[in-house]
C-alpha cells in the first residue's frame, strides 16, 4: 500500500523559499509513475503545481514555473518542492500525490498525502 | 490556463441523484478524455473518484459515474447518502503537459 507524507516548516517569511519534502512508502519513486504537488489556499480550490516523472522529467504549472525547483532523493525514496520568493498568496495546504491510474500515468492523482499547512508571514 | 468552471453548490435528498458540471474549452475538457473527479471532506485530503472521464478506481461505489459532452464533463452521484456530502473538484489535461482543476462544488445532502 503506497503512502505519502509531507513535511517541512509550517511558517515561512515573505520573499524566502518554501521547502517541502514528500516521503513515499510502499513504492519506489524511481521505478514508475509521476509524483506531483498540489496546493489549496485556505477556503479555496485546488491548484496543480508540478509533476515529476520517475525518470526525472518535470512538468510545471506555467504560472509558478519560474519560482519552482524540484529534487529527488531516491536513496530515501522522497521528493521535494522548493518555491522561491513567497508571498502571503502562497499560504496554503500543500499536498503531494502519486499520479498513477490513467494511461501513461500523468492525468490523475490516485494517492494523496495528508497535506502540510504552510503559512507565509513575517 | 484558467480554472474549469463548476457550480458553487449542488444538493439533493437522500436516495436522489445529483449531477455536477465541469465546463472548460476545446483546449482542455473538450480536447482530451482525461477528466478526473475528486471528493474532499472537510479537513481531509482529496480522494480520486473518477479518472479518464468515466472510470472508477477500485473501491469507489458504482453510485459515482462520469461523462463528457463537448467541453463539459459531469459527475453524477446516484442514491445520495449522507457520507457523499463533501466538496467535489474536476481536473482536466490542458495540453502541453499541463493539468487544471475546477473551481469546486459543495454538495449538500438535504
């Protein structure tokens, strides 16, 4: 059974970089699937951020692309998100998820982490 | 890429059916058969209910069904139960390796 767990600072100052890690158990992130990040601002809807294929290929939300960097640590079976130059608008619950049921995997999020609330405030 | 349009709310009595629409354009919903639907209870992570327009993951009741016509996708919940009260979001492929979510619909079981 695949499980995902987000971790990272719950409070980030404006203009700094938000960093989150998603630890995966039950499946190797380097053997298949896309692994993505989605966020949800308080009381608002879902927003796709980025998806990373097991090969390392990465696809971005165009509106966030210039501020996003991603990385993977296959030895720890985890992947990470960095979002730079944050503002209050980046305050949200950040979810990591596996993209794994659709043809070629990319088109749905079938397993989700519980989410991590990140607040941007001085 | 703009968010897909969903009605803010929908409701039905127990046992009835409710249908939620998800309207996009020919560049997203209308252009691909890659629409998925998610159920989210308060304080919980979203749960995949439908993928590739009308396919149900293992464990999702067959009361949940999906369809698409033109630029609008729909999720129908038949035989409404109290536990179906939640927020529902659609998602579509929008080309160029981009995914876009809908604005979300709050379903109330009366």
